[in-house]
């Protein structure tokens, strides 16, 4: 007991300090000692006796026991802090330390927090009826000496119940806060008013006094709540009673009723600090305040004294008896909701004496809620943003079975960009969707990864695959890997699509219906087989054309995959053919009944087999391919049908799409670069064109299209990105079949036509296809060389951009992206003739320049006599090689580095100009080229440009995709010259001819 008294002597040394500073020390010292013993002894011993597990059984529920242990822990912490303060105050009184070193001043926040924690634990213990349970153990401990307890509590009424005495005893330490405030205030009088010490002591004194008043209010709230629980029905008390829950008001003492309630119904509304409870007879429902919205009804709505209460799953109206009651309830609910959202008490911040400004709770807020009523969301928990009782904004929704949605909400439904996960217990994996939602359903672009391993990337509608999409099934190591890209309708393949069966090495390009190949289509295989014809229920059935790698052709009827059945014609590679009836599977033996024909050699192309001339007639027309892709782009612009819609609405939709995409990328881990951000910002502005259309406006449109197509966030950019993906999917891999070249070319031309329609819709002032744009200024008389950058004063044909064409406007944007698969098809189709040409080029390029010029018949006056090497003039010797017309050769080699026909034509044109410049330098006089003179010189340049491995493919690409209006201009004539020379070279420079002619040259 002596140690205990000594400890509490130091514990309350701060109070001694205040007494010593004002009155006689010796008289009041003994009084203070008794006061300390009286306040501390009983609390410590009771807690020490009943905090061990063996004696806790008599204290009620486990939660009450835990609360008592918490009180003991926090009281011990409080004693330690006060003991430290006693030491520091003693040092101050003896003059050892300054006032600023006082513990209650230096660590004021720690003291304030400790007292707050202790008061919280005591009030929680009080609310749960802890003192009533503690009364019996206290009597046993004191041997029923209640007078001692009453004396310790300073309560003179002999009829005071033991529970009230215990309550008073446990709250006695909190009284010390007032003494701390007095001590600090007295110490402040020892300093100048303007000194920092004075201000510090004054502020700390205010903090302690404010906390004392605040904890007093908390005690009253707890006692008020305890009285309420004693009158509340027992079963409800067990379910609603919580240590932290405090009663604010209830409708039994404030008239409040439910609108349209039954005549004999009983509705009791109880407002706690964390929930609003609606009790009816023996049932009740709890509405958490974080997800509760209260607003007064307007007089127009007939609710003069009405309050509208909105919760996530219910909405009801409360009617008060008077306007004053309505105001009180509205203020009480609003303040309680605001405090619940803040998650803090109404205690002012330490160091602030001003009261907190009450604010109306926000309509939009963040909160967590578990649904109990909605069938779709039953037992699901939502954590995120709310707006007027509904999830609205970013949030996370979790179901008990493991399903989870994370993303945007709108009016209570998934709407916007989000991520959805669905566990698959059978496969021990999960389905995973990332994409756009609308009104609670997957709608728009998204990626769905199935637990089975399949991945779908494309459009959704009403939780189904609908529109354009790509489905990957399995992996390359699995038993059935495949890919489908095309149109979907109500979760089934329908319309045009491409199916790549990687396991079988086959690719189907055609029409679909109800997940089956149905209609016209094309199939190519890794073994070089090509089929074009009709399909029915995934089978080749009806008329079709079948070509093998060696050019054997069958045209006729089919009954199954690769199975001939019926009338047809089989044509051999040498031209012989059989007409009759065929049956059997291709490659496994065919039964033939018919007539064998062996015609004479063909005299012209008209006599070639008809199959080659009409190949593609049974394929899907190019304009019917990928309609879903273009329809989606039109829908993004606000047009239900192509070309039908409001232009300004389309531009608004583009601006919205770009802004929305920027916001989504702002929150994603893949941040946009600075250049990408600047590009998006520039695309958000609608191009304005006033006045007559000019070349400058045409160039503005072209620049806008280049920017738009460089970002998939723009509708046109996404369209181009999708078209590039489907084109590569079609013509890469097994699709790299030389028979598909013309289909690939037709497809590009169809792209250009349909994209040009979109561009003209967005830019109505753009003239129609083939129109000429008037020049606002004459063409400059001097221009730069396309290849060398040298000045050239001679005129040239008009630039392609001055005539409005879809290819001139869009090929520079589209063709570079499609060039690799397209040029591969050209290389495969021209492989045989280019092998002949390349063999001769390699042989002839071994010859020196003079020998090759003589072999090709170039007139001697065009032979360069001297060459400039690093500024020095050197004579051309018989052994000189790869030096003559070197600038023209380098220029022509650049044809392989360009993509569009217009750029390739400029290379050809500049090559001719470089040849002319070289000849002018040798002749020192003007001259006029004749075709007989120009042909051998240009042929020399072509042969020396040996880096052009696929010159034939370059020629055919230009021929297929060049603008028609260029064919009759200067560039068209030069291209015709190149084309004639290449095709002539294949025969003229055949190995036998080259060998004999060179041998004769050497003899001469």
C-alpha cells in the first residue's frame, strides 16, 4: 500500500505544484496526499483483481470483459504519463528546468489523446452496462463496505446505488484536466503577455479546458444512451447495442411518423451516431448514416412538415408534428451524417478554441454498403462513390461468391469503363472482362478472357458479343488453337469473318450464319490449296473452284470439304482438261466419268482457262467485308446509317470520345506521352473552313487525318487500327497465298472508298472524287529534286494532291500499315518471272560499265567520259564499275523505301531527271530525248540498281493502286517505260540470250 501511495503522490504532483505556488505548502500537502489515495487506490485494485482471465467470468459477455481490459490498459498508460509529468513539474518548481520543458506542455497532444482514449473506453463500458455488472464484484472485494465506496466518490447521499458510485469513481481521473488548465494558466501569469511562453501556456490551457468540456459531453451522451437501452425491448437491444453507438434522438419524445403507414402500425425511428433505425413491433432495420440522404419536402410536393429519406435500397417520407420538429430532425440527421462521413468526433482541433462549422452532408460521397434487398446485388458489398442513394462514379462491387466489378457506375448501374471477374469453380480459374458497360451490362469495346482459355476482343451489347470482334481459342500448344475475326450477332458469328484453324493449317474467309460457315467463301491451306465457292453448315457444298499449288484446277460441284461430287471440269497445268462427272475426296483418289480434251497452244490470253479470268466471282465482294467495323465507326459519329446524320453532332461525339479517352488513360498505368497528349488536344478542336475550297484547306484536312489516324482514341484512328488488324489477320500466315493477291488489292480499294465517304461526311466542303482544286497561286518555277535535293528549274506535271481522290488523300495514311502483307502477296505472285529477271541482273552486273553500256546498245555520245569523285575529275576506264549514272541508280533504288504509288512515281520521274542531268553534263548542250536513245540508258540504270530485288512486284503494285488520272501524265509515261522494260527484260535478258550476246561482244 505504501508503494501505491507513493506512486499516486507523484501522479498528482502537478496539482501539488499549483497549490504550492499559491498557499502554504505543509498544510495542503497532507490534504493532497489523501486526495490522491482516495482517487486512485480503488480503481487500480479493482482493475488489477478483475482483469485476469480467472475472474472475468462474472463480468458478463466477452465484449464487456474486453472493454474492461481496455479500460485497465489505458488507465495504466494514463498513470505513467502523469507520473512523468510529476517529475517534470518537480524539476520546474526547484528551478532545474524551464516552463517549456513541462511534460504537459511539451507533449500536450499525447496527454490529450491518452485522456480521450481513456474516456472512450470508460463510456463504451458504461453504454454496455459494465458498471452494473461490476457492482457485485466490487461489493465482494470490499466485503460489502459500501460506505467506503461512497466516501471515495464524494457522494453524500446514502441511497445512491453502487452502480452510480462506480461510475463516478471511474470518471474521477478526468477531473484532472480542469486542474491542468488552471496550473498552466497560473504559470502563464509569470511571463510577459507578449512572450512566446505566455502564448504557449495560454493555448495549452485552452486545449485542456476544451477537452474537459468535450469529455463531459461524451459522458452525458453515454449515460443518455444507457438509459435508452434500459427502456428498449430486450431482443432489439442485443442486436443493436454496440460500445461505440450513441443515441442522438428518437421519435417517442419527438413526434415523427411514417407517411402512409397503416392505422395500427407502430413505427419507431431512432437516430444513433452511426445509423438510423426503423423499428416495428419486434422487427427493425438499420440504415447506415454514410449511405443515407435526408432532404426537406417542398410545399409544392405537399410536404410542409415532411422529410424525404433516401437509402440505397429504400426511400420513404417522415412526417413531423410541427415545423420546429421537422427542423430539429433535419438538423440532427444532417449533423450525424456529416460526422459519420468525416469519421471524427466533434472535438475541435488541438490548439483551436473555435467551434467546428457544421456543414450539410455532401450529395456525392464515398461510402461502403452491403445490399440486402436487391435480387441482383443481394449480399454484395459496394465501396466507392455515391450520388443521392445510388452508386455513381468509381467504385468496387464484390459478391459473396467471389464475383467482383471494379470501375465506373452511373445511377446505380455499371456504366462506363470497368473490370469484371467471375470465378469458375469447375476449372479453378475465373472469367475476366475489361471494357465498357452501359446500364449494368457489357456494352461497347471490351476484352473477355474466359476460364477455358478463350479470349474475345471486340464489341459487346447486352452482355453478348455483338458487332466486330476477335476470338482466340486455345494456344499454339493446345489441341485446337484457332482464331476468328469478324462480325457477331447476339453472341453468334454472323456476316463476314475470317477463321484461322492453326491446327489444320486452313483459313476460311467468307460469310457466317448462326456460328456456321454459310454462303460464299474462300479457303486456303498451308499446302497451297485454294477453294472458292459456296458453303452450307460448315461444309463446301454447291458450286466452287479448287486450285492446287501446281495450277491444277477443278471447277464444279462439291458435297463436302474437299469432296468433288457432280458435274465439273478438271484442267491440268499444261492446259489439258476433262469435262464430266467427278466423285471423291481431293488427294485421295477421284472417280471420273467424262471426256478428255487436249487443245492446241494458246495464242493469246483470251484462250487461257476461263477459271483464271473469273477467279473471285464466288468470293465475298470487297464492299461486303468488314461492314460491322465501318458501321461501328458511323455509330460513334452519331449516324445510324452511313452518311445520314448531323455533322456538328458527329464532331461533338469525336470531342467527347477524345476527352473521355484522355481521362481513362489518366488513371491507367500506361500514361500518354507529351506528344500524344498534344495530338489529342489539337484533335479536340473542330477544323473550321470558310470560303472557297483551296489547296491549303485540302492540306489542312490531310494533316488532320494523319493525326487522327495515328491515335486509336479517335474514331477514325480506331477504324484504321481495326482495318489493319483484320487485313493482317487475313493475309498473313496461311493467308499469304498468291491466289489472294487480287482480293487483297480489291479490299484496299474498298477501304479507301468507304473511308473517303466518312471523310467527306466530316468535311462536307471537300470536293467529290476526281474533282480538281483550283490553285490559289501559280506553281513555283523552281523546285527541289525529290531524291537529291538539288534545284531543278524545269517544270513537271501537277502534283497528285491537286486532284481530289480517295487514294491520294488516304493511301499515305493507310498503305504504310498494310504494306508488308500486301507486298508479300505481290512477291509470291511474281516469284517466277522475278527469278528469271534476277538471275540475269546478277550475271550482267558482273560486267564493267563500258562493257554493259555497249551490250545494251547505249550510244557512245551518252557514255560518261569523266566522273567526279570527291570533287576530283577521273577518267572512265574499261575496268570502271558501278560509277556511270550513279546518281540515277541511287535515286531508283529508293523506290523500295517508299510505300504509296505516288511516291514511287516521283522516284521514277526523278530517276529520268538524274539521267538527263548526267547526259547534259557530258554533252555540254541541250538535247531532246527519243525513246530509242532513252531506253538503253534507262535499262542500264535499272540493271545497276541491284538492290531492287522485287522490281516486278513494285511495278505491279504501282499499276494496281495508282490514280487513273496519272496514267496519261508525265509520270504515267515514265512508269509505262519502266513497266515495258521490266517485262521485256524477262524475255530479252533471258540466260541463253545474255550468254550468247556477251560472248559475241567479247569476240569482237
